[in-house]
C-alpha cells in the first residue's frame, strides 16, 4: 500500500511539473506561451490581467473583435433553445436565417448556401461541386496559395513546403499557375499581369485542356503566400477566360472575406462575380463555421447525398454567432472602418518604410496589410522579420508572419480597431525597427 502511495505521489509531482504545452501535441507551433483567460475588443488578458494587443485576429477570425456583446448574446440565447439539429434530419432555423442574411451580400445569382465547419472543408466542398457540375476533373490553383490541410486541400496548397511535408502522394488533378506577385518578380503590375496570363494560357495548352478543367480557384488576396492582392485587371481577365471556356471561377475568401479588405468580399475590388464563393474564418467571430455560395442551378447539379457531414449546418450555436457577426459588420459599418483604418495603417507603415529600407514593400487592401522584409539585393530577409516580430511581442503587440520565405509580417487587427489603436501599434513597431 505504501509503495502504491509513493507511485501516486510521484505521478502527481510529475503532473504538477508538466508544462501545459507538454499536454498538447507538438505538431502545433506557438507564437507565444500566453494563456489568455479573457478577451475584449482588440485585447487579450492573461490571469495576471496583463493586456496584449492582438493584431493577429486569430488569423483573420475575430473580425468583430473578441467577445463582441451582440455575438456573445446570440450564442447565449441560442444555447437555451437549440444547440444542434442535424441537417439531414431537420432544418435548423438558425441556418436558414444565416443563409438569408448572407444572400444580402452575395451577387443575386449566388443564392444557395452549403455550410461546413472549417475553411478546408468549404474549399473541398467547392471542388466537389465543381467536378459534379462540370463533369470535369482538373483544378487550377496559383503559386503561393493556401487552401487547407485535408488531403485534397493540401494538394491545392503551395505557400510553404511544411503544409505538405511527408504527406505525399496527394490527390491528383491539381495544376499550379503563377500568381501575379509584382514585388516578387520585380515588375510593374501590368507586366506581371501579362506574364501570368500568358503562363496560364500555356498551362491550358500543355498540362490541362480547358475542356477537362472543372475550376480555377484563387484567393483575391493571397493569404499565407504573403498578403498579395491580385490586380483587378488579372481578376477580370481570369473571369473572362473561365466564362469563355466553361470553367468555374472559385474565389477563396476564407481569409479575405467579411470586410477584411475594405469590401465585404475581396473579389469586389475587381468588379467581377465568381461562380462559387468560399467563406470561413471571419464568418463566425471565433465559432467554427464555413460555407460556400453558388447559384441554385449549379447546386442542383450536385447529386443529393454525394456530400455532407454530421456537423455541417447543424450547429445552431455557430449559425447564430455567424448571423450576429454579419449583423454587427453591417450595423457598425465595419467594412467602411476597415477601408479607412487600412488606409491609415498603410500610411503609417509606408512612413516607416522610408526610414528603414529593409521594409522592401508595404501593400494591402483594407485591414489585410503586409510589410515584406528584403535585403538591399532584394533577397528575403526572414531574420529581420522575425526580429521585428519578437521585439513587438516584447512590448505586448502580437503580429504574425507569412510568405513562402517567412519574411512578411501581416497586419490583421479586428475591424473595430480605432485610429488611436493603430497609431500605438505603429509606434511599437517603430521602436522594434529602431532596435
């Protein structure tokens, strides 16, 4: 009995000494070791009430800010009524209400919705719909893309090697075209657009014929690949090319949607209409929900029962949170605020760029902004980006990096951010650059 007690005490001591991260899979990377116990607006707070300015936004999730009162109330109210209703069995009213609300922000022709849990699930749903509707198999993606971490979406992701590392072979039928990333190529926007369109044409002549291509999927603003807005002219030509060849154009708005770019959806900057919109992240203000929008005619070509999922559309709580999110974005003019604050952020960062040449490029739309770090020879300066990020973290400002070479710092504060809060963040960043 005494020996058994000793073993129990030893195990208890070992548990007490165990770091919290030791209880979690090391496959997760961690920007910080912060354990927030509450959050409000653009701030996170730990158990000691230390405040952190969150310009990561949960990677573009908390567009309405942390714990927006209206979203919290919607979650509480819904939890008292109905938590879950499986879509194949019943039709949750919250999901219907969300679809009606989203319809106000999509083109009139995109009037039918399918809901899932994550961005990757929604991307995969868009691919399955495209293949069913067109009876074609191949998909064209762009260099630097990030579309998810399932097997199908890994095959479509090209922003960093780590997302596909040691997972080959992946599903086939995926072809990669160059993304119009002017700063990387060192060309002006017109030259870059012409080159990428010419290469896309070559792809259709050498790798996948238009008549065997189901869809082209593009992020209107490249996300993990470096926060690079696609030129409006490129998006317009892409729309024309897809229309002429019966290819569906899918816009992956997982990171660029819900006001992030100063428009409700990023594709609106080009004045085009996609065939399918993929949405997630900012839709739920932190609750897991995603979806796709397409026309009723297109959705009818999706064989009933050929796609689904236990929780897709069934979480009444997630749908209620998403509905409240859309309402807050509309009622508080967060799209307009995103555009205004984005301009202010760009102005401040470009002022710093003139003082610190290592900031090679400052770009973005709305509050989806990038500072790219390069050497005087134009090579990626990942070390400088990491150092600046670390110095900001030491002053309790949370920023994320991105880009194939990890030399880009992305600025994605909640859309409720104020001019004063941006000025404080830029001042912290300025001190970090000076250091």
